[in-house]
C-alpha cells in the first residue's frame, strides 16, 4: 500500500476452520496475514495465500525482519499451534503474543474460541463504524461484504467464499480493544509478549533461590 512507518504490528491468521490443511497448503481456506500501523490503525500490507507450514514460517520470518521486529500475533488453533511454538521455542521471538491461561501460565499464540469469536467480530464492527481503523484492501472489503448469519446464528462467509482475511482483521481489532495490541508509546506494560514473560520467569526463579 506504499505506506511505511517505524511502528508496525503484524498479524497472522492461518487456520480458520477445520477445512484448511495448513500442512499441505490444500483445502478451501487460506493463510491470511495483515500488517497494521499501531499508532494510526491503518493497514500497511496483506497476504492471502495457500502454503505449507514450513513455507509459512519462512514468510513470517522474512516479514518480521523487513518490518523491524514488529509485534506478532499468530492464531494457534489446530496446526497453527506448531507455528506459534516454533516462534516461541526455536526463534524465541521477543515480540510474540502469548495467551495468558492463568496467573503465571502463558502459551504462545492467540486462540479463537466459541467464547471470544463473537466478541472479535463485534469489536471489528464497532471499530469500523467509528472509523477507528483504515482498510486499504479490496480483498478484505469483499470478504466483509460476503459475511452472513447462518441458521445457528454464527456469522460466517457465504457459501463458496471464505473469511480468512476477516478473521485475521477481527483478531487485530480484538487485541487492540483489549489493550494487548498497543504501541509501546501507549501501554507496553499490559502487553503479553515474549520478553515480558521471560522477565517474569526470571523474577520467579530469583524468588525461589
């Protein structure tokens, strides 16, 4: 989108339904990646593709290098957990988002659940209605236009279409409103990222000595 800034965030959402086989790059769904400016919430870049796990890891590594180590949230549902674990344990990426399971237990990645999916979409709708976020992608707008309510009340893509970019977008909006995905100049203390978790672990180990 011909837009550059020093402050970026990078969101990757790659398993949205059980139909997507990320291990082979086959299936009806895609890998969706969004990059946003944390200060203005303007969309910087987007990727929509079908790739295997190893190729996805390479793409993410290239992006975090190009965008100078941005904050990174990876959807960890299903096989996405392996990718989140790779960036946590192998790469040890310091700006990786972790889900807080309990007071001192964190797991890498973002999990979409029946409990937060509706809130994600509602938060996305609110930010759009208030014009608090800028979309530069026709593909994302087209996916948003093709959302519908199913008979069970669930909001999903119309038959024959997909909502992979929408769910990555909704994840960003949800984390912004939850004060997890904010820029360092706004609220670093409430962000749950790798370097903060390592600091907490070090403090706990120090107490036990």
